[in-house]
């Protein structure tokens, strides 16, 4: 089966300007996603979907392909990841190239490991599922969550106020690193979480949201801690 890794890296990031090629522990953050995809050894093609020439140059420098640029529609603020991935597949189809499996990879995923991609793609292929989604367990049970109403703390679910954490069902959330997808199912359903989506559970040490400048600083500290202080 032919497999493609698609790294989605547009130029118009808002909260962190030039986020997708901003230096992270000594290298453009995009380089980490490219390295993980290439080193996994499972993709026939590793490409970056972008609308930005500087991002394209960075992608090529670190070994990814940029055979074409995004359309204006998929480069805008309201285009979804699914829109971008579908456009990439359609562009390759115009070139006579078809892929059986794909992995949409985010460009700000420095904790992503090659073996994670390898195992997740193997799970997708062997299970014949529509998709595999990485998830991580909530560090605190959401059932014990509170809100603030009229300046006072209120339990969202009062029935769990006296429940022990270990007795509550574990809940998970999206990691925001990648999605492994069956191409035929994806082009039919046009969504990342499809009818038969399997979980790929990651440990919290391998997960970090990077949406704000504060997130970025925390991620760099965490990365250096995990890698012995080396860039």
C-alpha cells in the first residue's frame, strides 16, 4: 500500500507569528515533524502543504517535498485540516498518483517520535479501520470539573462531587499531533474522526499544546528536560 505523510504548515499563523518555522531549541519547529515522518520509514512521500515560500524552502532544506502550493481557499483562516488533506490528495491524483493511507501531521509537534508514527500507521493498516487518532488521558477527571457562576464555584456534575478519582471512567482528548487515515474512507467522509476511528494512547510526557507564547516556553523547557538539555 502506498502511504503519504502530509505536514500542514500554512504561513498565516496568528497567535504566534511565523509559528511553523519559529526556532524551537535550535531548529525550526517544522523540522521536528519532518524528521519524525522521514525517520519512521513508512511513507513513500513526505510532503509539506503550505502557501508560504519561506516555509517551503525550510521544508525542502530538511528533506520534505513541496510539489505544489495550497490554494487560496485552503490557506485561509477557516479552512480545516480535512480541507487541506483532501486538496493534497486531489492534486496528486491529477498527477496520476494515488495513495492508500495518509497521515496528516501538524508542523508544531516536536515531541512526535518516528516509532509512534510507525506503530500508528501499522495499526491503521492491520485493523482496516477508517482512522487512528492519538489521544491522551486527562490528567484530572473532567467529571470533577467546576465552573464559576455568579462569582461562586459550582460542580458541573454534582453527582460526582464525592466520587474517588480512581473510580471514575478515564476520559481522553485529542493530542493535536497527527491523524492516520484510510484515503478511500477519508475522501468519502471528509472528516478526520470517521465512523471507525481507533485510539492510539500516548503518555502525557509526549504531549504538549503549543498555541501561545507561554505554551512555547513550557514546551522548550520540557523538550530540554527530556533530551538532557541538548538541542
